[in-house]
């Protein structure tokens, strides 16, 4: 049961997240019927699963909430701001109920009673609405005053065929059949023809399937909702046989009784032929088929055509895998890459043709496996959008600001480890944009702006990196105010000369804030330094741009993955270094005398002047005595910069290993990797290295 409970919790949180996302979309388009049904189905799934696995409070609470949206779905209640607020509060409460071990019971219980009271208040205000009642098995006469209502009863034929392993999810199909009987007059025919002989039977597998006839006032969506929790683990067909109650027709009841006794498969084809011959029934039968949550109208289709719309029983489009298994897979792929490097080195030393061929094949396969593994663990940024939309919605209301959140490029994917560490920095940035950036509506109108502010999040690929930009059209940053604040905090001296970029860098210092008032949202100076630190921890970079009364843009540059990179292996003295291959543009062989006496370390290559750093000098190593050296040209922002090294060995797949806490803060080397011969190579962060070398050169110049 613990395994079942864990699986339910995983699915339940997915349903809650889907519910929250659908609600935020519905708020912008409150008349969208598809979104209302999506909200209703998410609630229905939570209710069914909660009751099955002992989360009674979840089931009870969702049942009450579901009642409201059943009324919304039937146009008995209109969506309102109050209803959205209560529902979103209920979403938070459902998360607490599912996370019962982390929240104090008294706090959850108090919230539970308060929200139930609000929900009951809404349902109580609706007059003349009664809960759905099961249809009685009585035949109404034509002179019955309620005879007109009887015409609304429709008859459906359902095939319910669970997969054999449905019990493994903790599902009992009999409960679903029992729920069907509550919707109206129902006849259920079980089929046991797939049950094997006793000695070949596995007790944990389900071999039974059912044909169901039901006459009900409910529509096809309500019937489908009964099976919503098992639709991925079952073959389900729903056909509308008639607009009338066929159980009122004696020929129909006799036929069903005979079929139930024989226990043979009936099938929609035989039913359609039989129903067309019934007296007092419209000869033209309307048929609806439920397939993959979509209802398809079929007035003139042949049964053969209908079959193509039904999901194949054995087709599986996706599977659920635990993050622990993915981490283990990535570790094994990393070890395989290291072992492959050893094999390639051994093949080069031994110079055996067959061994070289095998080594090349293993290298090709390991690279393909690495790329496939990467694609599996990459997660779209879209997964973070719901919480960001919710933050902007709730916080803008709290601050009495009118703000819209727009996201672009949410299909952009990142390593799941990076995604996990990216949430907090982005939340800090959004909170600052809402509190410091976007002005109050009346202030914006006085400035000639639209009273509704806008925050944009844009994500896109740039080489082997992902760029995320968060921009607002708010007040922007006052450079003079930043300067005066830095002077008052003795961060800089009054006579210091800083350009705009250097002034904005001060914002990332611990404790620095330009806010005049401390609020619950921000103003204590603990936001942007956290952003800088956490982005640096995942080998990312962050930059800030701002214009007064125009807005602020924060750009975050991130690697695609933290596990394995393609690199260029170089050597300086007896130490190996890896430079990320995505940043390498060209490599030149050059004589040492050509670079030893150049003014300001600038060399002309292919007609272009390129600044360079002589790494032996930067690392305080003795001057190279070799005649020929090599210069690696790397991309830095929108420029080209050269690194002079002793030699370039070649391309290398580097499995990145952390350096440990003692070397974590040094700026030049980001990580290390183990080469095929067992030696260690240091992975150089070229961007940080260039900034560090430039800073050191500036200090030397000022000293001189």
C-alpha cells in the first residue's frame, strides 16, 4: 500500500498543478467550456483517488468544490473574482492536505473549516438546485404529467475493458461499476471468456471485462468522468444508442436479458441492427464514441469507421519514471563515457586495427546514448510557469497593482537539476519586479503609460546555453540613487568613477537595496545577492540592464546540463585543461616570438585584431621554451578573446565532477574531469577567467 500511496501522491500533485494551471487560464477566459471541464475533471480525479487511498479529507473537500463547478458547467453559476479566489485558496489547501506531514494539523484543520464554510455559502445561495438523483426503474405512462421529463433520458452502451495489470495501481473496477449504477437504470454484463485455466491463472491480474447498458439523464461527459481515473489503463468505448429510455421497450429488455444469460459479446454492430427494428423508436440512431477524452458526433458513420477513433489497448505514449532512476541512469552514462575514453586511449597505444574499430563504435554509441539520456532528463521551463503566474496574480492584488504576466519560449528545456535550482532566483526577480519595478496604476497614468503593467519572461537557446530574460515596463533603476546608496554604505568612495554597468553590479552585493521602505515582499537587501549566488552555483551568469521610466531587464545565461560537456582538451606545462567546445571558435598555431613582445596583448589573425591572455603568465608559470604555441579563440559576450596554451590535444567528452568546498569560490576553474589514463583535467570557465584576468590587469595598471 505504501507504493500505491506514493504513486497516488505523485499523480495527485500533478492533478493539483493541472487544476491550478487551468484555473489561471480560465480566469483570463471565464466562458471557455473546455477549461471548465478540465477543472472539473481534475477535481473528479482527486476525489476518486483520495477516497481510494485513505485521503478522506481530500475526497470530502474536493467533492464540495466539485459541486460548485458542476453548477458552473451547467450554467447555473457564473465565474467571478470571489469564486476564483476561493478556488485558488482551495488549491493551496489541497496541497497542504496532501502534504499533511509538513503542515501543523491545527492550522490545516482551521483552514479546512473556513474554506468549507465559504464553499457551502456559495452553494447555499443557489436556489432551486437539487443534487442529481438516480433514475428510478419505473415505466412512466403517457398521461403522466412528468412524461415530458422522461424524454430527456438517453440510453448508452459502454464497453469497459481494463488492462490486466490494473490491480497494481490499487484500482478496483467493481467500485466504478457500482458508481455507474447510481447514474440511472443500469444493466451490466460481465465477460469471463479471457479467464485462463486455473493452473495458468495469476491472481493479481484482471481478466474480466464488461458491457454496460444505462438509461440516464446525465450526458456523455458525466459517464466518462466515472472512468476518468482509469482511462489510461483501460479500453473504454461509450456509444449513445437512443435519445429515449430503451428499458421502457419490452423487446429491448427481453433481448438484453437473453444476451446476459448467454454471456456472449454483443458488440455495437449487432445492437444498431436490433435497435433499428424496434417499434416506436426513431430508426436513425445517433452514436457517440468517447476516444481520448474527446466526444465525436457520428450520425451517418459506419461502425467500421468508428473503430479507427478508439485508442489501441496496448499503445503507450508515455511512462512515469522516478527522478532517482534518472539520476542513476545519468551516473551510469557518465561512467560509461569515462570508460570509453580509457578504451580509446588503449586502442591508440596498441594500434590494433580491429580494436580501433571497436573503440570508434563504442565512442559513437556512447555519444548517442549520452544525447538520448540528456533529452530524457531535460525538462521544459513550462513546468515553472504555473507558480510564476500564481505569484504575479496574488502579489499584484496584494500590492494593489494591475499586472499581466507574459511568457515566451516555455518549451525551452533545461537539465532537471538546473530547473530545481532556478525556481528561487526567478521568484526573487519576479517579486522585485512587482514591488520595486511596476508602479501603481495612478502613477503609470501620470507618466503616460498604460495603467496595466507587464512582466515578460522569455527563454531561448543560444549555442550550448539557455538564455532567460525577465523584463518589466516599470520605473527602472535610478543610477544616481544607486551611487548615493553605495557611498552611504561605504561600498564605494565619493570620488569613485563607475559606468552604468558597474553601478548595476552593486545591486547584487549582500545587503544592498534602494528601497526606502521595508515590506513583506522586499526591501531587506537579501534578494538579488541570493539570485547571483544561486545562479553561479549552477554555472550560470546574470546581468542587469535598466532605464529610468522604461523598465528593467535581467538576463540569466545557463548551461544546458551540469553532467557532461563536449570540450577542447589543452595542455599548459604538465596540467590538462578543458575549454567548453561550444565557446571555441578557432585554433591557431603560432611562434612564441610573435606574441612575446606584443603591445597590450593584441594580435592580428586573419585581418582581425584579437586581445589574448598568455595563460602561463596568468597562472604565474615559467615562460614556455618551445618555439611553437597555440592560441584558442573563444567567444566572450559579442567579442573574441584568445587563450595562449602550450598545445591543443583535441576534442574530449568531459564528465564534470565537483571540485569540493575548498575550491568552490575560485573564479577560473568550474569543475574537473578524469581522463582516460586516470589523470585529472580542470574544466575552465572561460567567461569568468576572462573577467578575472581583466580585473587583475586593471589592478596592475593602477598600481603602476
